[in-house]
C-alpha cells in the first residue's frame, strides 16, 4: 500500500462558517513533492473548495507563503519528506486578516509599500533626458543595495515579526528593506522623501530586532539588518541636527 | 463577509525558541541597567568617604551578594554576546564591491572586548 501523509488545513469560508476550523486530508507521500504539490493534489482530487494562492512553483513569485507547522514558508520550497511521517499543519500567514482558507488580505502591505516610494527618485531638474542615456553604476555601487533588491514581496517576514502582529501600524520588514534598497542606490536622491515614514515610530523605531524576519526570508534579503542600518543612518541624522545645526541636516 | 482576524496570543514568545531567546535578551537589559545603578551607588559611597565605602564593600562579601553577582554576570554575558553577534548586521563595511566578512566584524568586537577587559583586570589586580 502506498504511503500517505496527513495534512491539516485552516479553513475559513465566511459564507459557510462564522469561525474558522481545521480540516484534515490524506495525501500520497512522495519524496519529490513539495507542500504545494500536496495542496494542488487536494484541490484537484479531494476538495475543490480549498482556496490558496500560488503561481510560479519555483520560489520567485512569492504567492504561496503560508504558516507550515507554525513557521512562515513558501509552500513551493518545502518538501513533504522534511516532515514525514509527522503531519503537516497549514495556516494563512500570521498577522494578516484572512479572506478565505489560506488567502489573506495584503492591502495593508501594499499600502505601506507604496508609502515608502519604492522607485528611483531624482531631485527636480536633475533627471536625465531620455536621449542622454541611462544612469551608470559601478559593480561596487550595485553591491551596496543588491541584497535588498532580491525581495519578492512574499510577506513571510511580516508573519515572522511579532511586532507587526501586535501593532499593525508598523511599516514592517520588507517595506523598510525596500526603502533601504533605494536609499543605498547611487542613482537615487529620494531618501529625504522616505525618511518621514521610515524615521517615524511606526517605521524603524518600532522594530526591536527580533531577527526572525531575516531567518525566514527565502531570498536572504536580511530585512533585520536593513532596519538596523536605517536606525544608524537616522541616528547620525539626529546627531547632525543637534551638534551641527548650521550644517547639512540630512 | 468580513475577513477573519486571528487573535495573537500574549504568550507568543513561548511558542518558538527564537522568540523565547529574544525575550531573554530583552530581559537581560534589566540586569545591565541594574548593575549600572549599582556602580553609580558604589561611586556615590566612595564620594561619602572611606567608612561608607568600606561598609558597602564589606556587605558585598555576603553569600546573597555573591549569588546576585553571579546571576548578573550570566545575564550581562548573554546580553553582550548576543549583541556582539548581531553587530555585523548593523556594521556593514564594503571594500570595493566585496563586503567585509561578518565573522571579521564580530571577531574585531570580541578582540576589543578582550583587550578592554584585560586592561581593566590589569588596573584592578595588577597595580
């Protein structure tokens, strides 16, 4: 008889049940299956009502993040054999309102992402005209921000961050890491326009450096480090303002 | 049909070891602050004269005081080591396009710690 594995999944169908519940499914155990393969099997073969997000199946799109046995992970990047013969429990990412089953609302993250202006900003009048060509950058300049540019917006870092779950006004790891990605870009001049949000209490100062955001990041972005580096920059700003009031403030 | 907001338990820090260790790290700050206060009291007593200072020093030889000092030492060491290990995340140094290895940054902090501790030990014990 083929080996099987139990998968317990968080179910919430607002038109059916007021409170969420868990439903267990028996799936075939296959060495080469990732958790997402098992969920797809459930959807195709056992229960078509199950709702979840996925797309690329290869750790690039960032859609299939969920709590797998209480740890935020991309379900396309974890094999069943890592848990077998124990059972697997799947829940939507912690800290976000749940719309349906494993699908959570990401509006809050998207709003915050927009607020930190994740694009290159130039001072007025300093933008190159198209015919002048691209902004050149050396490999050394690229190295300063490349790590932070690897973020795929999967939101695992938010689910790992207890601060965000306690206080949802916190801008959060990915958004701050992305602001650093642009602040450290030699072509960007927009740090001042991001600083009001990043330097606020809801920005970097809400972070107590738990560090789990970096542990769960599937792309080694290290948002915890980005936040602490932003704290150092903000502190230097403050000292400049206090000690050198006649100098350049930022 | 409103979205469901899963409650976040107050004992979240007991659910996973990294969260627990984080809370312990935060808790050690209390011992660091407490020992700073103790050192201030020591200086204050020194200012009051040899008699006041001497009686405080004598009280420190009690077993209660020694136990409290050992506990404080353990927590302060945990505090120092965990923060030293986190230093490379904050202190990011590039040489050209290569980042200075994290172990080198952390290692230099440990070397600094050993040097300062040795100098203080020499001042206290050696002179």
